[in-house]
C-alpha cells in the first residue's frame, strides 16, 4: 500500500507544479526554468546589453553566435549593439588588429556543463536576442566569417573580398552585396538573395527553399537537398546546380555553361544558354527555352520514359546531332517529358 502511494506522489506533484506555473503565468509572471548539470537557473527575461556606437574602423568580422538575430547594417560609422534576454549568454565583442570578434558565450559552452536537462519556459512573449553591427557603407571589408546557430541573418550592401556564412536554423536574406567570394551553408530555413554581384558563389542547403534574384558573377555552385531552387534574372559565366528533391527553375537566365542535376522534381530553364549545357534528371519533366536558334546547338536529347518535344512538335525518338559552333544542349531524363524550344 505504501508503495502505491509513493508511485502517485511524483505525478501528483508534477500536476500541482504545472497548475501553479499556469496560475503564475496568467498573473503576470514571466520566468524560464533551466535545469542543468550545474543546478537550476531562473530567467526573468531582463536585458543584457553591450553597445558601442563609435568603434574604430575594422576590416574583418569574426562572428559566432548560438542564438540571436544578426543584422549587418550599412551606415556612416562603425558600431555594434548586442541585446540579450537570457542569462545563459554573456555577449561580448573585441576589436583588435582590424578584426571585430563577436561572441554570445553561452553558459554551457563556457563551463562545460553540457546540455540543458529540462526547460520550463514561461517567457513566451519575450523579445528575441539581437546583434546589430554597423559598418561604413563606402568602405570594403576584407573577410567576414559568420557562424549563427539559431536565428535569422540579414545583410545589406556589404562590400567584401570574402564572406563565409554558416547557419543551422533560421532564414537568411542577403542583398545588394559586392563580393569576391561567397561560401554559404544553411541547414534549415529560407534563403533569399537579391541584387548581388559575386565573382564566385557556393551555396549549400539541406532543407528549405533557395531563392536567387539578380545574381551576377563568374561562377555559381548551388546544392539543395530538400526544398527546391528558383533563379530569376541571373547572369553568370558558368553554373552548376544540384537539386536532390524539389523543383528547379531558372527564368531570365544567362550563362555560357550550365550543368543541372535533379533527383526528384521538374526543371525549367528560360533565357540565354551559351557554351555547353547539360541536364540530368532522374524523375521529373524538363522544359528548356533558349533565345538562340536551333542551328547553333549540338543536341543530345534522351529520355527513357517520356516524350521529347522540339518547338511544339513531338519527336519520333531520341535526338542526336552535331554543330560546329561551340554550343550544345545535352539532356538525359530517366522518367519525364523533355520540351525544348528555340527563339531566334
């Protein structure tokens, strides 16, 4: 009998605790309880801020954040504003030898206490941690490195030799940039790129849609595991695109060499296709519309399961022909229709 009573004590106390928490919350209490290997930590959402509006000019940025919304803002001065609402973090920055180093220094990372064992969160309406960095829009930075665990990233008007951006969870918006090289990796979230001039671009996404509008440059490599990719009004010398699961669309496109690989999803390309162009599709339709006449291309169009249509007329079979022009279109579609149109 005593054993049965003891078995019920735990659940009863848990229910009572949840009821008291609910009462406290609706009476105005705002608290988050973290149970860690170092003990119990109570959060009240109070502001922990680090601000400097008159920084000396910097040429490099080294940013590593666990949980914050990051913005790089073009301005007429150099400055930083770090606003955190969580005692788990100790935001700090250091400007030395032309490099601004920014960290939020999560508590578990500093003392090695490991994972949060339990989190009871009543800070449902609390503000997000934010980091705003201001830079002189008229100056070009040398190297920018960003590693953001959880949070959105917003960059506007950045001029730099190199930008490396790694984001685990959160949306990314980068626009009006002029870069020598961009290397970007994102696990989960939406990626939006608008009006950027980048010599060499490498994009890698695990989950989420990739949207690129008005990208000009020499070389583009883009890979998406799940989510699809959309390109609009892009001008590139050479591009390699790999979309494992999702549709791939290129509108108002211009390049002198293009390779597209698709696992499962449709492919639509419209624009100027110079040089060697190759499309490999495992499952999905392929629709290509080029502004060059058909006589300019060597063609190798094959489909194992599907129909081939050229300028509205269905072909009796696969197409293979040579043209001594330096321009070619090669399509291998395992399962899907191929529609090819020429617009001289």
